[in-house]
C-alpha cells in the first residue's frame, strides 16, 4: 500500500483528532434523549473516507478502534468489537460517498452509512459475542443511533462544505471525485 504525502498527512491529522475526541469529553455532544449524548468520535473517520477514500478512511478507523480498545470499558475490551466496526466505517463511508455525484448528498449518505456502520457493527458484535441481549442492543441502537446520525450529518456536512469552499484545490478535487 503506497500512500501519498497528502494521504499520510490527512491520516495523521484526522487520527490525531480521533484520539483527542476519544480521550476527552469532546467526543460526546449532549442531546435530549435517554442516551444523554451522541458520540462524534467516528466523524474524523467519515471525513477521511470522503476526502481520501477507503484506505485512508480505514486507517483512521483503525486508530479510532485502537483507542476504543485501549480505553476499554464494557465490551470494548474485546478487540473484535472495538476495532473491526471502526475500520469498516471508513471503508463503507468511502464507497457510499461515491454512489451519489452531488457533493452535499454524497456527504450526507457517507455520514449516515458510516454512523450506522459504527452503531450496528458494534451492537451486533456485542450480541453475537454474548455481551448484550438483542433487546438491549436494539434499545441502545435507537437511543444512540438516531442522535448520532443527526449530529454526525450536521457536523460532517458543515466540515465538507467548508473544505469545498476553501481555496485548497486538492481537497476540492478529491471531494468531487
């Protein structure tokens, strides 16, 4: 796998942001639901996927997954649950972004797919591995998943629009492809 300097830079910057969100309270946005907060730690992974594609998205997802595993807690002590869905966020978000030619809707679709990949992937594996019952996972999925999709779309679309409006030609080129 040969990465360009740009891809390495984007991977490094967005991985650093993912780590920061993971180890501070900045990764959680308060929302008025039973969940109490929406996780935004997956947003750098989705942005990496939109800007640079599935490899960079998957690498940033790997970093997000490793930080989840290191922090542990609940079923995130299981590396399969902590890491695999997070890698898939970047891969599936990147490919879903390519399905729609219109930039704004592309970012929305990538964010929805990426966020649901995280929520459904983690909770499904937690059920399969015996950490949660199906009913509990469904309840968590609804109370966490819906706010995370909404917050994720708002944040990601705002960032992608800002990048598109910037004078950085390389970023604009990749977002539109």
